[in-house]
C-alpha cells in the first residue's frame, strides 16, 4: 500500500459507528462484486479491505474525514459498469459504494431541473423525466444499469451526445464532499454562471479523484412530440462511415448517428438470439430524428433516405426502435459473451477522421491476428473498438495487445485524437496517459489533484500514478 495505512480494527469500529453495522462489509465473498468493474482479466481484480454503503451525505463526510486523518485510500463506486478500472481498489482501503444513496430529491418543473442522489440509475432518471413530459438527454449504452454518479464521474457520452452533448451539458450543479470531508454545493439551478472558476465542470469527468458527488442537479428538456429512427445498411464499413459527415453537413440536425460494423452486428444478433436486417453482410448507420412537426420530420427522413442511397446504401428503412437500439446497446455485452477477456478501446478523433480510424483498426486486426468489433458514436468522433482475445493463448494476448494499442494511439494522436471519449482513464489507461498526454497538461492535472487532495487518499492511482 505504500504511503497508505491499512484498515485496522479501530477504523472498522469507527466505520460501523458512522454508517451502521449493516452498511460495513468485510466478508471476502460478499466483496467479490466490488473487486472489479466491467474490465475483464485477473490483473484488474483487486479486493478492497472493506466496502461501506453510506446512506446520507453526513456519513460520506465523516468517512472521508476518518480516511484523511488515518491516511486510508477511498475508492468511490457506482454501479461498476465502467471500462477503465476507475472503481477498483488497487491500493486497498475503503470502497465507498453509493448504491444506497438512490433517492429522487426534487423535481423543479418551473426550472426544468431534477435533483437526484448519485445511486439513481440512469434509466430511472430517463423514465421519470418521460413520465413528466420531459427528456433527460443522457443516454450511455449502459443506461439500464449505470448510476448517475458514475455518469458524472466519467462524463459519460452515449447515443444523444451529438445533439444534446455529454453528461457535462446535462449537469447544472453538484453537491460534493471533498477529500478532507467538507460538503459544498457547486452550481445549482442556474443556466449560466461566471462567478469564478467552473468547479462544477472540474468535478465532472474527474473519476472520483477530487471528491465524492452526493447530489446532482440535472437539466431536463422538453420532450419532442415525434421520433423516427432510420437504419441505413451499407455494403462496406467505408461506405457507411463516409456518409456521416454528409449527414452532419445537411440541413437536418439528428439526435443520433451511430455506426456498427458487420462483425459487431452479427455478434449482437447471436447474443440476443434475434435476427437483424441484412446481418449477413451489412454495416449499419442508425440515424435518429426528433421534432414537433410530423410533416417536417417525414421530409427529413426522405432527405436522409436520398442522401444515404446516393452514397451507396443497400437499403434505408424505418427501424423498429426497440429492436435496433437493443442491438446497439448490447454491443459490449455481446462481445463479452463471445470473449470473456477483451479490451474496450474508446478512441475519439475529429469527426472527419473516423474513416481513417476504421481503416487503421482493420489493418491492425489483420496484422495482429485478433478480432476487432467496431461501434461508434459516429457524429461526435467517438469510436469504440472491442479487441477480443477469444481462444488466443494468454501469453500471446498479453504480448500483442500493448503493441496493437501503441500503434493505434500513435495514429489517434497523429490526427488530433485522444485516448478516451467517454470511458475515462482510470487505472487501465495509466501507462497510455503517461505516454500520450501532453506533459504540461498532466502537470496541471497533478497540481489540481494535490491542491484538493493533499494526502492523496481519493481514488489513488487513477488517471495518473500517485507517485
């Protein structure tokens, strides 16, 4: 554990006094689910010394005061759906699971703001907003299981980011407990705020390294009256990807523009046991359009049909929204079912460079003889490449994967891209972050970290090493 102290019997007694005995777990079997997130592989499994389930902000504050005083690392955790090992206790210590802080605090309809605790599932926020006639635009693929707190911690993006933005654009304010156990509200219900530094935005995407979010002020939007999902099927990945910039340059402003390659389509089809259109050889571009005028929306659909057909689409059809989005959201789960060990890469590049990224991934797949499935939030440049181990010997996999990643990210950075569009850095991408992040940028991040967390107890070893 290095500079940190172990969780001893005295600390356990204090934790039980703060959170209650039922909210403090020490049993190794019970802690198994809290030893990893969605990243697979034994090297990414680390057990905490204790898991604590706070139920109110006062308990979070007192736990952090105790941890800071005793120099014990604290790892905040949401639903464990992340792909970066950001919620894993690699330095031991306390995993602070926020799942029991799952209350809806306030619905302020006049200001179109919903205030929730971090353990509320994303889909429950979406369903609540819908029931009130509004839209919560956050739509990560993991929305059925992820928590709002985790979305904030990673600045989750997802399906609707091209029109509505990432989680950053959905959050107006946060209640945060600092590493030293102080409680502060940043932002609130304001639509704009130039009162000093934007600390709210600093916390979003910080992966639990700067504090623990205990309340989130979410922005709601009017729910569009009509939504139409189109599925354009192309014969090659190149022809599919090349249509994206043309769609975004058109007069239409889509909600989503998603890409799935044929291998990913067939993998999802097999996983779901449900036939998908043209799965034998098609590559998908899914376009979602929304508006309040049905006639205008139908005219936009005609324009999309003509545009896709003129650029090589085999067929453009109105999709069954339940079926097509189920297939798209199952991309990661389907790959895990195909290969228990796989690496989920989360590259992001300027939108115009996506065709080059897809081509590069195809080359790397052949060169290193690994299966790569590709899906993308295509209109915002976020390419998900799942690299599957399948039956490759582990020692070969461990040798080839870093070589492939190095080639991939050399290319990504050469075209102005970054390591992650929405999954974050966590522990998984530490070495890549050190290698590719601008040293001055990294220095600024470390300076901020040290200023807010001088003892380094908050989620140590994530984003950058704690040395």
